[in-house]
C-alpha cells in the first residue's frame, strides 16, 4: 500500500504542470500606411476575462511613447477593438485605432512625435495583470514602397518630388509648410501614396532660401508652376495646393494671384487676410510680388509684456486673442483681405473652433462670406470642427500635445483642442482631403468638373 502511494506521488511529480494558456493577437494588416485602418483581435482568452493591451513606440528622437487600455473578453474569450470600447484607458469609445493615436510620452509630455524615416513600428502587448501573454508588432509606413523621392534643386527651387509609378502624366499637389518653415515630407509622401505626384516645396527655413518668413517673392512659386509644366511625367493642367496655417494663407494667395495655374486648394486652419512677418514690425511684409508687398499687412495686437507667458510649456502663449484684437482696426483688416474671389480652383477649408494659434474658424467663415459677396462660382466646402485646435494634420499618429514649441519664434504656443477632438478632426478631414483631390484633380474631363461647380 505504501509503495503504491509513493509511486503515485512520483508520477505526479514528474508530470508537467499545465501553464496558463497564452492569448493570441491578430492584426490586419500588419504593415500599413499611416492613414490606413487596422483591426486588432485578441483571442484564446477566458470568457469575460479582463486584460490590458498596451502600445509602445520609439520615435526619431528616441522618445518612448505608450498607451494602454483594458477590455473584457466576450463569452468566447475574444476581444475585438473594432467593436468594443475599453473599460478604461488612454482613449474611450469604440475606436480600432485608439491605442495608436492616444500614445503619449511619459518622460516628455510636451513632445511631438517625429519620424522622418519611411516607417516606424509599434509593439502591441497583451497583459494579464502585469504578465505579458501575447505581443505583435505593427509597421506603419509613411509612403508606399514604390514611391520615388526626387530632390528638386532647379531654377532656384528647393523641394522634394514624390512620384508614384504611372504610365501617364500624374496630377500634382504642391505642399506648403507653415510658419516654422522647412519642407514637410510626411504629409507629402502620404498624399503621393494615394496616386498623386507631390512637390513638397520649401520657401523659407531651408538651405538656399530665406531664413525667415519675410519678403518671400511670389515669382518663386510662379517658377514652380512653370517647372511643373516642363516635366513630362507631371500633368500641369491638374495642380492642387495643400497648405496649413501660414501655408494655408499662402495657398489662398497663390490661388488668387495665379488662378489659371491651380485647380484645387486645401487650406487647413488658414487666414482670411495677409499678415506680415511673424513677430516682426507692423510694416514688415511676408509676401512680395514684382518687388512690392501684396497689401498692407493686417495687425496682430501683441501684449506689451508677456510676463513669462510662453517661456515654458506650463504657460503657453494663446495668440488668438491678439489676432481678434487686431481685427478691431477694421480698415486695416479689410485692406489686408486675400481676394479669394479671384480664385478659380475648387476650395476646401479646414478649421478648428478651439484654435489658439489664431481664429481659423472665423477666418474660414470670412473667406466664405467674401466668396458669396462676390458671387464666386467655384465649388467650396468648409470643414468646421468646433472643439478641435490648430493641430489638424495626418490621422492616427500620436497627437500633438496642447502646446508646441515654435522654434522660429522661440516661444511655447497653445494649440487648443483635446486629444479626442483633434483625433476626430485629423481623421475626418484627411479622408475628405483625399476625396477632394481625387474629385478635382483625377477627373480628366474638366467640363464635368466645371458643371459640378454650378
């Protein structure tokens, strides 16, 4: 009897203990563009089990970003982010991309996610308590693999042409940066991945160009239009412009001064008037043509003293009140209006009602009012996001914080909006931007487009 009991104990001792089963995580697609949706499904869980999913990424500046949310599995032990809301986490509501855009930096809450490479990876981890039970990486691409990147240094132009493969000349979009200058590659590559040739055109803050936004000659852009016409792989009869902030102001100016050269304009968080040099004197000019300023610049009523405002991220400078105060000089403001009635291109305006850089929603409304006043026959639309701020850009990237260090002005600025509201504005406006350019640039029969405007 004793021998039998001992044998049983030995058998029990040598048999392996069954481990807690691991979950599996399925991501589709695992490699996708920045603006492409993905589905995330976790299965092989216990029914009604509560687990956490976290996302981790490292940007070009080696800043670590992360997000986390908890979910309850269904009766089959499955969690599907496309149909389930998190119980708690860095985002709320049903949103399959929530873990991606809600990533934040714990070490640097004011950081902006930066990636100049063609791709970056995000690791998704499934946690039971603090124990990792599954993981998988997502690769996010800034551009399709077949996009060619061609530096442009001709006729005084400084830019980058992103060219998708095509057997016929492609419609082209010119992208323009805002008051920080430089060349914006990410947005340009992503637009190119949707079948457009895209010229990311610098106009200041780049080697070989003016260091600041002052006395920028419109002849430079006139040369750009001429250069597009000389390229056999580009269709210069189908040209669009995408500009944001001061770049949105510039996009409207180019449409008004060169109406025959542009067929579609997207002006994101733009101005309705011509402003001068950021932070410059009242008689300084941002734009000139034939050596003369386009108009007396509208005024921004800056406070006499900032008293520490803008010196750090805890006390950012809200510029919108100064622009609103400057509007009280109605004569000066009206004299600086961009003559949008001269635009012959279809127009898409994008604005945020909580924009704290300048009142872009009011500006967009003023643009619409002027178009109606002069009985413009162009097609236009205003995408207004009441609770979004100034940072309406590419969707699904970690959202900019509520503040931004403006490296040209050397000041911390408030952007406005919340993470959730800005996320919605980015996603919705980007989808409609792509549709807008496809409608007005990829249509080969311009008569059909003209009739649709009426």
